[in-house]
């Protein structure tokens, strides 16, 4: 075998022949043998000048002990639990945990996130056994203030401004703190959400007020049922049943002098649909976390099935009791004069959802802007004779893009902007129309209900696409900002605002 010229004459005196590197085109039918190429590089590397004992720098940093590893893993798992409980995607949780473990001295970790648990394994080389920790996500709640403060803590840890011990203390304060608002404030916000949704659907002030009262009552009933640990599926059944029967009673008693009283039910259905993990389920499916996506999809399907069961049961009861049938509401026709009302209704609904999810003032304002933009784009596209599914997808994509670009700079969690921004576009009216046709109309078909499902999926997929499109733009803006900021000064010449960072 030929002697490679890089080895020199001394290589010819070796006891083994020098392996030649395989040519990448030596075999057109098979890929090059990777192990053979690696072996050639190892044998060709000069060994005469290497010291017998490697230095400490060559060996690398000393692996952390068990106490340090357990402490860091427990902290990162608790932070991941807060994110998962608030509806964050599995990819976001994985990236956060990997960034935290690397910043806290554990560079070689593997993360496995599923719908109900998070597992992290720390590898410490071949001499020490790996350490694995697991945490189960038992409860889920919409508290976006807690999520926002947790993500701010993550940024402080990654930047090196907060150590592990300080982070544990701060995380204990965040997780044990009460909600920033009283429970009745959230109830009023859910009612306000129903009122603004009624305006979006073309209802008047009287229908909006009735929808506010009914949705607030549904929230209080759900609160009572939650205290006795009734599963959320049955809470959705009770909510749909109560909202629909209330509308039937209002129609029969002539409390509302309007020809569209069923908008009350459509608004209540939208409220019950809001907050479901549809966006996170689609995001997990697109990013490859299929187990978590399946779990979230199953949860969303069960919650929606409970709502459907409650509405259909109420309609059947109304037919059995021979109550006056509520006229089936038509989809409101968009006009140029109706567009400002749509924008106001979208902004108000998004702000109310953010408030009901315990967001603070800045997050509420950003959510209101996102909801108004989404409603404006949707209304304009419907006015241009575009179908509801396509209009919903385009509007949701714009909401996700704006949230992805601006949310971080405004110190607001993108999930708050995304979920709040698409809430006014949820297919509450289409869902009720489909259920009405199935339960009351003879020979009803399922096409309208499938249209509602398609709108929901289009909203979720549009938000995820918008956030992905925003990533390169956000990175470019960050680089431009650092470039324009110039060199960082030090000492007494440093600007005051930079000294305060």
C-alpha cells in the first residue's frame, strides 16, 4: 500500500501499513465508509510529539458532583413545569431547559417532554453515571403573569445575572404568589369577552349585555364545579347546557326584542372554546413532538366534545319541552361601515381574554393591538369575498408574525399575543350553526361543523407559521440594533442608561 506523503519517512518504519483516505467517489453506488475515514485520520495523526500525560486543560472541566446536578435539574424542571402548565409548546420548553442547564454548568443534557411529564438526563462522561430527573405536570392554569415572570427569570439566568440559588428563591416567589387580580375580575373579563364577541357577530348592546351576564354565570358555575374536582369535560357539558337553555328561556319570555337572540349562545360557545391548547397542539405536531401533540389534541377534542354534548342536549330538551325554537343566526355580512365595529370588538375581546388569563396592563395592550389587527385583516378579506377559512389563516399568520417580532422587545410572552389575538376569530357562530343543524334541523349535515373545525385549525396553523416567519426578522433586528449601538463604553464615559442595565 502507498505511503502517504504527509506521514514522512518516519511513518515507513511503523509496524502497520498507513491507511489511505478513501476517495469520496471511489464507489458511486455506496456512501464512503465513515468508520474507515475516521480510522485513517487517527492513524495518520502524529503521535511522537504528544505528551504522555494530558494536561488539565486537555482533559476539560471537572464534572459536577451529584448535589450540584440534582439542584440544577430540579430548578430547570420546575421552570419547565410552569411553561407546560401555561400552554407553552414542547419545543419552547425543551429549548429553555437546554439553555438553562448550559448556563448553569451542565452542558451535556438530554430533554424529553411529553404532555404530562418532563425528563432531563445529565451526562457526565464515561467515569460517572448519568443523572436523570423527572417531573410530572399535574395541573394546568391560565396565568400569563406567572408565565411572563418565569420567562424573564430565564433570561436573567441565561445572561449570567442570576445564580442558581437566587433563581430558586425567585421561582418560589413567582409560583407561590397569588393571582394579580381577584377572581371576580376574571369573571367580569370572561363576560366582557362574550359581550365583544356579540358585537363582532353583529349583535346590539342589549344582546351583548345578556351575553355578558350568561358567560359570567357560566364562569362562576365552572368555578364551583372545579372546587369539587369535577373533570373539565363535564364542566364543558354544564357550560354548554346552561348557556343554550338560558338563551331558550330568554326567547320564550320575550326578554330580548330582537330577531337574533342566539348570538348569546354563539358568544358563550366562543368563550368556552377560548383557552384550549389548539395552537400548542399544532405547534408540537409541526415541530416533531408527536406524543405531546397527540395529548394536547386529545384534550382539545374532549373539551370540544363536552361543549358539543351540552349544546346538543339543551337543544333536545328545548324540542321535548316544546319551547319556541330559536332562529338560526346567519353569518353577518361584512360591510365597510361594519369594519370599525369589527376592529373594536376584536381589540376588546383580545384584551378581555388577556385580563381573564391574569395578564398585566402591558400584555393587555399588546393583546388588544393584536386582536384589533387580526379582526381588521379578517374583516377586510371577508369584505373582499374571500372564504372564512383562508381569511382566518391569513389573519392568524399576521397575528403570529407581529407577536413574534414585537413581543420580546415589549417584554411580553409571544404565547399571550398569539392566543389572545386569535380569540376573536374563533368559530363560535359556525360551531353553533353546525350543532343546531345536527340537533334540530331535519336531515342536518355535518359540513358546517367541519367548516368550524377547519377554521380552528387554520387559526392555529397560521399563528405557528407567523411565529416561524418572524424568527429571521427578529434575529436581523437584534443584529442591527447591536450594530447601531456601537462599542460599549466603560468607566465614567459610559451612558447613564447603559450603566443602569
